[in-house]
C-alpha cells in the first residue's frame, strides 16, 4: 500500500530518533539505507539508490530534489506553490 507524505514523515521521524539514540542503528542506516527503511516500514520506489548523509553542527547538506515528471512544463510560481503545499519529508515534493 502506498504511503502518503504524512505517513512517510512520521515513519522517517521515528527512524531519525532511533538513529540519534542508537549508534549501531545509525551506522546500519548509513551503510544500508534501503534495508533499514524497509525494515522500519518505509516504502521506497523500486530501482532507486539511497544514500544517507549526516549533518553536524558545522556542516549542513542541502538536497536539491529531482523534479517530478508530472511537473515538467510548470512555471516557477506553480512549482513553488506545489512544493509549499507538499508534506513529503523524504521525497522533497
């Protein structure tokens, strides 16, 4: 069953909290994110490679998400409105 953005956000929040509390879990998440996310109940698209990077107090990673195929042709204002209305914590849109 496909998850909506709110479900994914809740599950991702649990994964993050667990990684903060358990160093071994965090190491596994970084080394094999697909297996960990699947075990934690998160749906990931088939054929997508995942990479987990960890922010620190002095280094922040900004991820520029891929534009959804169905957003091609939208202007900047429409794209911005679509992103602002989104609640998907993992996919970025």
